[in-house]
């Protein structure tokens, strides 16, 4: 069907290239208007007015608006409830259809259903497309037609199905002459939407399509070494593209294509990480209950102590375990945490401090620049041994050995815990083992300048095993 006028509703896909919904609209419409809504249903619930994610989105939207305008179109930027603003905009423009890309989070599914119903009452079509994953929903199933719950089996099926068709870019540039100039091209300021500038740019986090492209260009030069460097937080190992994937300033198809075509050990390991992302989207789609409950139902019976003082110590980086504290301070200062450290910090909260994984997941949700519900939930349930394909409950990260293995010289620890900078490499992972004389020489007194461990790892591990065994007992 050809529409005279249509609207493309940008959400977590803030780019004007290789864009499924934009391509679908341009190829089936005579005139295409573009829109973005700073959705008050999301923004009003954020606990902080200096949220880096909002500034990242705002700057990315501004770049998108400028680029669409340069191409002959524009971007209407609204501030309100998306479920009301989008139907109202479609009515004003007399649009025959609204195009958008799929979103899989329960709140977004509910929003899109409301928008679809409102548009249907106006006899306006709501057309949605797959864009932020390679395979979604029911596209990868077991031989008996069920969703996978084990990652390795899912990955094998995913790779078996992958071919060039699924990684090819949508050639939107060929149809830019159908973009319609925006009647009202005003861009609200951060203050207009109730937010304040952050340290985003000071942290050298470059938003938008240009920021993503620069990071990706740099990463491709070192992708072959990804498998060797990815676990070391002081090394430049990761791609650092997670926030760009979260807000769609880069295409997942371009990333998978690059990894698949490189065909080396590093690219294969990185591709596996991208497949994990699809896996968790699939799990959330088929099991939306995991947002509030353990995937393994029996794990909801675990009775965590949930000591608020221990939780606060973890949040503030005061546990006395340097790698955990450095990881938490990195999160609090930058909004980013290295992937290896996310596993270590999550395991420590649940299995050393005996705090419910949902509390940790919520803290990450409030702080991570790249927060994604599916991946965050999946990662936390993996670390807590409550999810699908979870780490066995009896495998518990030792925060000291993890520190010694992945930050042997303490370079990362010293960056975020400057009070420990005077410790030699032997004690940087276990500063509480220094004698009084060694503490004085290092310039850090345990209990005054840096806390003693809030728990004993061996004793905490024993309690964890009992908690999980009790929950698993019939």
C-alpha cells in the first residue's frame, strides 16, 4: 500500500541510515515526516535530573534533526506522553500511517498497543519493523518449536541461520527525496524537558551517529585482539559501543556484519557477545515475568538478608574489597562499568552480601548509561544463578582472585581508589593484610582511610550455599 503522508516515530533508533522503519516508510509513502518524543512517562520517573542518558539522547536527537534537515526533511521533537503525542501529530498531519521499530520491553509494548489502538480509531495504520536485533521473538526456536533457555544451543541455531540477508543495510539514502520538511523544527532545551547538563562530554562520551562511527572505526582496528583484552578493565579492550546500541545511533547489522566477515578469534568472541544481546531480548519477549521474578521459579524462595547498610556500602564503593569498590566508583562517576566487573560486582552483592539481585539490578538501571532492561536483567539473573543458562549457584566469584587475575598491577584499582595508590602490588588486592607499619608506609590506614572488608568471603560463601540449597529443597 502507498500512503500519501506517513510519520516515522524514532525511539531507540536515533540514526538516519540503515533504519528499518525509515526505509519502510520512505518506500511506501509519497511524503514522510519524522518525529521524536521526550516521553514524560519515562522521564518523569527518573530519580535524577542530571541523568547522562537524557543528555546523551538530547544531543543525539539534535544531531539527528540536523542531519534530516540537511537531507531535505526534518524532525519534530515533542515533550509529553508519547501515547498521546504521536496520535495527535498523525491527526494534525493527516497521516495514513505511523512507522516505528519494534521495542520489546513490557512498558513499551503496552505503550505501543495504546498508540496502535488510538491510531486505529483514526483509521491510521501503525506499522512496526524489526531493527534493533538480528533475530527476534520466534525467529530462533528449538526443533520442537519452543524458545531456547540455554545460550550455547541458541547461539548455534542463531549462527546456523545467519546469512548476508540478515546483515544487509537498509538503503534509506536512495529515497531521501521523499522526506518532508518539518513544519515546526524547534528543539527543546534540556531545561525545557526538566533536566540539567551532566559530565557527559567531560567524560569524552561522544553521543550521536558521529560518536558511534568514531568508536566503531577505532574498535575495528583492535577487534582481532578482543578475546585477549576484553577481561582486563585497565586495557582498551571493549568496543564501548553499548550505549550507542542502546539508543540506536549505530546499526546492529553493521556490527554483526563486521564481526562475521572478520572471521578471526577476537571477532568471533565479540560476535558471541552480540548474540547474547539477541538472546536476552528473546527471553524478555517470551518470559516478561523475569522483570520482577526469577526465571527459575524456585529461586524466588531464596530468603536474602537484605541488610541495608551492606547494600549502601556496595552502592558507595565501601565494601573493603578493592576491585568491587573500584567498579562501583567507576559506575557512580562515569555511568559505565566494565563487563567483567559487572559480573564481579553483581556476584559480590548477591553471594557475599546476600542482597536480592533485584536491588542491584535497579541500582544499575538508575546509573548505567547503557541500561537496557533485557541485558541488565539477564546479566543479573546469570550472576545470581536465578536465570536461564545461569552460572551454577555453587560457582561464586572470589573478589580477591578476580582482582589478582584481571588487575594484577592494580592499575584500575588505583585509578578509582586513589587512597590505595601507595600500596604495593602485593597488597593492592588485600590491603587489610598489611601490618600497621606497612599501612603507615603506604599512606592508608585500614578502618580510617579505607574500610576493612565488610564480610569474610569464605564465611559468606558458606551461607550462600546454604541459602540456595534450602530454596532448591522440595
